[in-house]
C-alpha cells in the first residue's frame, strides 16, 4: 500500500495550498490516519467535521475493516460520539442492536462503547425493529444499570429506519455507522457525521411516530 506520507508533503504554506491537499487526499482509497506522522491536526479536523466536509460531499472515510483491532474501532467511534453528545440524552437507532445470533463478546462490545457516557446520561433510548433478542436486551439493560442505576432506558420499535443513527438532540449533528454493532470489525464499514438539517428531519419523524417526547 502507498503510504499517505507521499500525498501529504506540502512544501508551500499549508493554508494557501489546502485545495491541493484536499485533491491529493481525495485520491487515497485506503486513507488511514496512522499511515503518516504527524497526523494529530488533520485527525482532529476530520473527527470534528467528518471526512465528507473536508474532502467533498461524495467521499466517506472507511474506518472499519475486517480484522481491524476492535479496541481501535471503539476509540474511533467514540471520538465521533464525543462530538455528538451535548445533552444528558442519547438515542441509538439500530435495527440489529439486539440480534438473534451474536458472538460471546458482543455484550461487552456494547458496554465498552457506552460506558464512557453512561455516568453522565439521564436517558438512553434504543430504537429497533419489533423482532429482537429480548434475552440479550435484558442483559444489556442490566449491565447499563450496573454502571448508572439512575438512568432511564427506553426501548422503542419501528420499521422505518434502515441506517444506524446515534443522536443526542435536534440542535446538534448526529453520527451514523454503516453496520450494526454486531458487525463492527467483521466487515468493511463507514462512520461519519449526519448534517444538522438531516438530524432535524430525523427528530421530526421520531416525534411523528411517538418514539420520543423531546
């Protein structure tokens, strides 16, 4: 694989040559933050605004690949969620958050993603399809309560959402992930932000279906 360093050697002023930098980045099919050093500034910029805002509206950053380190995937996903949660509420829309079949490590995966935020959350809402694994759901809810016994957990059902959305409030951007959490690290997946205008439409639909009361 060609290392990203060969695309990021900008000799002129970085601000003046940023358009050229964007064109170079847009040609990288397997762009990886850790393929070059230093990468902190660009990493934080993309994690704050989303790769689609930095490069072009049609580009999405593939941050999850088969056999990737699951710990790195969790940390990357959490950095997106860090920029989404700005209230004491979190809404997770995922048709397969409580799948019928799953690996033994899957409940730990969900908790490892959520535990960073659970102490500060007052309300956590899961929105999924009507056919789900109620045994797994009970197990996950109990684990959440063990971390924050005062949290209110709501379980709602709808068949009208395909993609996986993580939302906090209608005034903020959201995040989407291309796979349900039980597929994280098993298949290629995408993570990016949802524009605030789209978040507003999603919240309006959730209210219309009486799935939330915000």
